[in-house]
C-alpha cells in the first residue's frame, strides 16, 4: 500500500543536500528517510550510504525500512545470491552500497568507509565523540548529511545544527513537525485511518497528563526545552557502566553460581498494549553489599504467554531469588499467572504496588512509589554499589529520565520509547533495599 505523504514529507523528499528533521515522536520520520534513501540510491547506483544511530536496534529499524522500500519499488537494483542483503549491508547493482553499522561510543570501528550520504537516526542521542570519526568520510565526495531526531536539550550536535550555532551549520534545510499536528491534521486515508487518528489523539491526551509539561513539549511537540533536568547525570551514568562493553541485549555474560554470597534477581517492565519493548533485566547481588548486571533481554511485541515463558526460561538459567514485576497495564496478567504457579508464587513481587513493613508492631504498610524506586537506584549509583553493562541501550534510557518540581513535589518522568530499560533496572535494584528482603508477593 502506497504511503500518502504530508506536505512536509513531500518537501523533505524534494530537498537535496544537508537537512535535519527536528520533530515529535511517531510523525513518520523514519519512513520518509527510508524513502529518501531509496530514491537517492536509485538515482545514484554507484554511491555509498551510511546509516547510524545511538543503538543497533534503531539503526537496523531505519535500514530495514529502506530495504523494504527498495524491494517494493526498485527490486531490480538490489543484488541477490551471494551478494544478497545482510544485516549490515545492501549491495546495489551498479556498485553502490548502503551500510548500517554500530558506532559505539567513538565511531572508531567505522573509519574505513568513504561515503556519499550519511543518515543519523535519533542523532541527538548519538555520542559526541562519534561525529569527528564520521564527518571526514564525506570529505572527498561532497556528500550530504541527513539528520532526524526528537530534541534532547541543548549541548547536542542536533541542537547546534537546528540553531545554526556560530553559523557553522548554514548548509542545512530545517524541518519540524509535532506529533499533535500529525494526529489532528493528517488527512484520513488508507494509510492513516480514522481509528489511527482517534487513537493517536487519545494517546497524546494521556501522555500530556502523565508527563511533565517540559517532557511533553520536547517529546511530542519537538520543542527543545532548556529547563529539563536529567535525573541521572552523564558523569554518574558513565561511572557505573564499567562491565565489558558487549551488547547486553544479545550477549549476556555468565554469572558465577558457585559463590555462596551471591543471589540473582530480575526486574521486568512489561510493554503496554501497542508498544514494542518488554525488558527483563537481571542483577546479581553480592554479599548483600553490591550488585552487578548479568543479563538483559528486550523482546519486541510479544504476547503475554510468550513473556511468561521467557521469564521462566531466564529463571531456569539464573535461579532468581526474586522477580520484581511492574503490574501496571499488561503486567498484571503476567504477574497473576506466575503467582498462581506454585514454583513462582514465593518469587514474584508486585513492584508496582509493593508493600513494605514500616513498623512491625503496628503492621503499617506503605505503597512503594516511583520516586522511591528511582532515588534508591541513584543512591546505589552514587555510592558505587552497582555495576552496569557499557551498553548504548542502557545509557540512552538512563539519560532520558528527567525530573521537575510540581506543586512542591518532585515528578520523575521518561518517554515510553527509552524508559523501559530503566524501569526494569529500578525494579531489579530494589533487591538491595534491606538485608532481609521484607517484601511479599501480594
């Protein structure tokens, strides 16, 4: 089905040279950039294109959309057989290539390329040390840079480009569109149904009530907000990300099960209906004094039954002492199923409505809220009691958490796209709250 384009998307496609799309969430930026790349490589079959993003998952998403566009519209230019597309490269008849490569923290692993066009997906979140390694790839070709991102506040390359800081980015054509505009003004058609329109409007109403004013403006209106405060500073995040720099989502390490002073715990954040990531994050508590990350897995649009089986398979591997589950939304179905299983009833903990004893004699109990969870994790980080994988998914998630004071109370928020990992982490880290684990499944 052919995508019906908005006027801004048509203008973006028609614009040659450097351009940046600084916009709200889910406006169709990846789709239009995949189309832009497909049209470009069809006209320039001997050229080389590079796609990068802060995480492999995000880079592959744009890359796969581009491949789908080519196979649908220009299938004859995509090489097959021994030169068929791989996870990192599409070879084009005529000698051209489209690369999708992880950049890590510095981009050192991709310096071998000479390119004619660069796509930076969510470029506001790409580590700053990557750009000095990437830009020289365009030196001899006069190629173009295409950036697409939601804002992340001042101090990023995307912010500098958008503001044309010091007049250094005058070559860029700038595009901006908000999620609200798309929801309210995109014409109903085969690719944007009335159901999608109504659902998007309702979703934004919920987000506006859930997020702070500043977070909502940045994530959905595409407005850079200088007042946003990061709950976890960059320095604090880097201090804790000291375990081997593997991709934690795909290459988990093997903890030591032989040591008598260690126990394993899991934090689970269940994707809500229509969202795409459920996170199961595992920590090993050592001598009841510190914790180290041992595993993380993200699943895409899995059913409740599949999530339950994944938790069970992780338990068989890591023998969890406790499994802390967010029971908000779809999570309650996973929790209730495991609670009814005798093998898990004494292990699963409803962290969304967890109860802890404040006074044993009076049997007082208090709801464990989000603020307590987040301050607890930050305290562990500040005291050096937690070690995490050096992984871009974790880094971006922690950086996405912001706070502000509202009516005298602190409010901690994070966007759905990036906060899942931190939501699982704060739950797993709750294993350190006290030495005797005075937490009970409901």
